[in-house]
C-alpha cells in the first residue's frame, strides 16, 4: 500500500476520531481545508474546525467504505461517520445521547508526502434530518 494511502488511513482513523495532534504530522503548515460552507487555512484553524465536531458528538467512529484510491498526489475515499449526539445544534429536536450516522467523501492533495489540501462532501442534510433540525 502506498504511503499516501497509509497517511489517509491515519487521517480518517486518528484525526476524525479526535486525535487532532496527528494533523501536525500529516499536514503541511499552510494546509487548506475546503468545507462546503467555507475554506479553513492553516493546521491550527483546521484543528479548531474539526474539533467542533467533537463538541457536538462523542463516541465517534469512522469507517472507510471505499478507498483510499491514490492517483499521483491525490487521495479519495468514501466513509461513514457515526457518533453520539451531545446536543448543541440549533433547532435539533433529537435528545442528547442519540446515536447518528452519515456518509461522505474526501479528496486530499499531497505535497512532499504531506497533505496540503482537503475537500469534503458529506450528507449533512441527512444528518440534520435525523437530528430533527430540518423536517424529514
């Protein structure tokens, strides 16, 4: 397996399970994360953005469903995120303690063996529906 595939496994299996220190080993200092609603620049800002997930969810697991597919400096994968809702999403009617899952896809671009750029697309609509934040 390639080094980038192994790095992506760490990304999904460590970073997205709460080990935000792993970002320093996996990413360039000027790393850019592209979320559908905004771009986040720098490892510290990305750690803060990802950390917001763990303010809303605990007992997080991430499971790779397809991939990682490596093509040169690009890595792509499909995943499922599962976590226990802590509460705190405006308008959500689900009780804290509700277990939810949603799926998504990542693409990551590497420079010199480190991740430099990240794009994520996930089923936030499905998640918000399951949490009762939007009508189903």
